[in-house]
C-alpha cells in the first residue's frame, strides 16, 4: 500500500499486474495503515478497488 486508506476516503495500493505493479485507488470499511498487505475483495472500476487487510 502506498497511501493509507482513511475512514472517509480513498487511499492507494500497488497491485501486481502483468509482471509489474500498478497503483489503484482503494477504499476499505475501516482505516488501513501504510505498508500493510491487503486483499482485493471487489473491483469498483477500471482503477478503483475495495480491499480488506490480509489475514495474518
């Protein structure tokens, strides 16, 4: 994750795509801190996703 996800707006995550990484706007039900692993649970648009923290 490159930009933390606040409670009221988007953050930014890096997603592995075609052998590289691409930045996507990301939303979550709860704030998610920087440099944490997340899992994509829904694709909102071509460049926006809903994420949850990756289970430890």
